[in-house]
């Protein structure tokens, strides 16, 4: 670890598609680059079944394999990857100091690509069946449910957008909501109620996701009657909210009301030497290809910044 405490040119926080893509470009620019990731390199996408829409891959590829290729390319260009959780960031003169669970690092430039996290119910079977019927991204996984029965759990804008998208693929989409009315904007509600493929379950408290190898059913309690019900589904999409991981940089950037970072197309922030990329940036699209592109853009902006320093 002691060798890792030396100063770097660029520190990248987050080892998902955005962070790894940024690291490839930073390494190619011959910058001493360090990538810090607290979990699995590759980010949340590695829990998906398969990726079919990443440009350049005519055949489906597993998320683990794709992210492994990202990682090998990062190493090829000399960037270093460390499994450490970042606990604090602060500006010290012209440098950014990054403190982790294992020590501290410093660099004149910082690319923050810590992503976001989905809200989960925290019930049995949820995490165990993730990627095996339990999903969090209809745009990513809807094509796997052509002609099948799926559920969407939630009642806000995200839930209805996911549900309406799924109607293009699934034979039936059941929206399961804990209240007796939706919170989504009116136009989305109108489209959902008008869809012949949509079904609705109200006042439902989700208790469990069941299945052996794959999801088989969603178990919930009717909050009005107390009755426990079990409905069979081929897939269940959780859409109860997304939390951007922007807390550590909230004092250095501009955030919207939901905690997403507001940045222009260059992905610079108002803080000198701080750049952002990926799913914690407002209007990110939640796609691997978009996150990777943002990582590239952030890396290019970072290089322009470093080249301008005296």
C-alpha cells in the first residue's frame, strides 16, 4: 500500500463503465492514473443477464465479460485499479486529496464516476434472484421477456416509463404499487391506463420474491385486507427510486433536487480539476454505452485541464 500513496496525475473514483472508460483514455494520454472502486469493477451492470445493445458486439455478451475487457484495456495502458472505498474528498491547495479506507492519495485532477444505486425493498429473494428474473432496468432487459408476464413494482414516473416500455415486449405487464393511486405525471398515467397490456395491483406491500433457479412469483400483502397473495411472473422490475452517489462531492458541484450532478457537455464542474461522468450526472440515460462515452468525454476534458496547468 505504501507505494500507492504517491501522488497521481488523475484519480478516478468509481470502477464502472464510466470510470473504466475514463481510465483507458487517461492511460493512453500517459497520465499516472488511479481508479478506486469499493465494490466489483464493472459496476451494477455485472448483475444483468446479458448485454445485447453495446455497439460493436453483434452477438450478446455477458456483462462480466464486457467489463473484464474494459479492465484489461485499462491495465494495458498502465492505469492502476484498487479496491478501496473512498470516504472523503477535499481540496488541498492545487491538489485533490482522496481519503479511503486504506489510506489517502492526491492528484491535481479528479474524475468522479461513483454511479448510482437502486432502492431495494430489502425482502427475501430480492438480491438472490437479481439478474435471474429480478431486474432494475427495462431498457436493458425487456427483450428477454418477449411474450412473457412481468411485474413492475412502483408508482412513480420511473415505474410507469419502465412499464410502458415493457408493453412493447411482454404479453402482460402488472404494475404493483403500495398505494391506491399513482404518483406519476398525468400523461404517463393516461397512457398506462389506456394500454390493453397493463394490469394494476393496489395497496400491495411486497414481502418476498420466490423461485429456485429463476424468479417464479412475487409475494405481497394487501394492506387493506391483510391477505397474503402470490402472483406468478417471469420477470419483476423494481422501480422504486434511484439514488445518485453524489454525497462526497455535494460541496463542490451543483446538484438538482434529486441529488444528480448538473454538468455541461464537457463534464467539468465549478470546482477546478473536478470532472464527473456516469449515472450520477443528470439525464445520464442509464446505459452502458452512454456512461462509457461520458467517461471518455470527462477524460478528454481532464487532459485539457492538466495540459493548461503551469
